């Protein structure tokens, strides 16, 4: 790896495969510059369902890719560490490539490499899943993962336990290992794997993606919220799901579902600085839910994620309907190896009829809001249009720093609370 010049810095990107990429960028580089370079190095043209994250306050935050990296990193990142000698050059900041938008059908991921990355991200989430009433789902997912990773089960000494060809901790959550034991999993895991004899790795991954959606804590991104301003640690969790939002109350690390809002049941979302309001559709304003994000920084990024998730949901409905029709038709014909026709083989570059997404679109077919858009109106799921999300602030010049060393940053390193009141 070449040594960065005075006007260049290195950023480390952790992939879902646990591999890392060192990316050299300029001081004025944006998240999009890093994202584009990652795509180049991986040889993937489209990573529409992924985003770049960094850890802030023990929480993964998805970067606004249009913003400069310097707004997310400590101010020391911009300083020329070479003045102190190469031996004291600071450790590159770490970003993670993670799934930002979950889908229920893996065929929406056009490229094989992108689908494999998506699969590895889901694998990690399944290992952290806690749906203890659905133990059989974890065994089926382990079978699909074994088939995807090892192809057909071999009927030799491996199946009799003389040599384990997989590590249970890589396929089962810790609570299942503690409950069943290593020997039980080494015995029964291969039995599930053997039942999938003849299935291609591609189909095993597609089924893994589909079945993992049955676990409610897998295809979801959680954001911690406060019920009131005085809470030190937020006890509420907002989950962005495949079809909408869910609100949980967490007590003693146990999540209790309070509200489930499909997108078409959400009337309006409002951000007022740190204040976050949810107005269910069809209910009086007095029934709105009020939470607090803790900072304008989190409010802004949560707004971007909410708005882009909603637009993605809308834009994918025709494609998902078409895929379901194809699968239903071919299920009746009892095809086993292929679920879609050759002209829609999504391992190949997308055809004109395949869903294509743009990170820069601001229409309902895009998946990311304008990076500087603070007020957003969305297409309703009902026939009439109505305002969906609005970000509202006091219009003050108050700033909020993002320095990880807890010091307030200045100038362009500050996040401003800006926007205009939108009349609904």
C-alpha cells in the first residue's frame, strides 16, 4: 500500500466478510468517494442496498454519503501526522460496509458478489438474533448456510462426527449452542444440510435471505430513543423494518413491542431539533407519539434513513409483485433449480425490466434523500398525496459537534440545526 501524501489520508473499510480495505482519499473527500472506491476494488457495480457506517456513542450511524468525511472524523484526521514522524502516524478511522436497506427477496440484488455480501451481513445478524420461540428457523438457516458454503453434504467420515467440517458458533447463535450443546449441533446440523442435496449455492443463499426475514430482529435497523429529555440512556427502540417502523420498550435488555406501523399507517413524522414525533394515520394529533433523539446529528441522519427506506419500499413493490408471480407460477410447475426465467437471471447485469435504483434520485423511485434536504414530502400509500415526513427546527444557528473525543468541533465540522417550518 502506498504511503498517503500530505493532502491524502487513509480510511479503513470493514466488509461483511470480515476483510478490510484501505482506501486513500483526499482531505475534501466525501463518503461517496469512499463508497465508489469500495465498489471498484470489489468489482461490484451496484451496492444500492448497502451504506457506510461508523460507530458513535455505541451505535452504528449511516453516513450521509454527500457529506465530507471530515465532518464525521476527529479533527486530528485532517492534520498532517507526518510532521511527528511516520512512526507516530495515527491509526486510520474505521468505516463498515453494512446493509442499510433490507429486502425480502434476494433476486432484487442484481450482482452475485453484491448478493454474497448481503448474505454475509445477514449471517452475522442471525448469529445475534434472539427469537427463541423459532428455534427451528435457525436450524433451517444453518442448513442453507452450510449448503451455500460447502455445497453438497459428503457421506463420509464427516457425517459420523470423526471430523467436524463446520464450527457451530459460525452457524448458530450462542443461546442455541448453550441450550443444545456442541455435540448435538454437530450431529443434527449435517442432517439438515444433507436434506438440501443438489441445491446450488445461489439458491441456498436466496432461501437464506428469504427465511431470515421470518426472524423479526434480523431484517431491521434499530435506533435508540429517549422517552423524555432527562433519560440518560434511551429505553425506547425504533426499528426500521421491511415494511415500516416498530417501536419497542426495552427493560433489562428485553425488547417488548409497543407499536407496529406499516408505512401506510404512518401519517406524519416530525423532527424538531432533538424531538421526534410520530403521527399515526387517521388518529387525532393528540394521539401522536413523542420521543427524543438526543442530538440534531442523530435526528438528521435518522430522517435521511427513514425517508429513503420509505421511498425504497414504494419503488420496490412492482418488482416484488412481479417476482412473486414468477415464483408462484414456477412453483406450480415444480421446478427446483430455477425460480425465475433466464431473461431475468439477476446474476447477470440487470435487464431493462429489472429494478434499478439510484442513490442520487429524489423521486419516489430513489433510495436516498437529497443529502441537504431537511424537509421531505413522500408519496402516500393511499390514492391521495399527503405530507409524510418533515424536519422542523427553531431556525437558530445553534450547532452540535460530532467530535468523538467529546470536544466541540468548529467551522465545517459542526452540524447545524437548519430547516424551515412546513405547513401541513
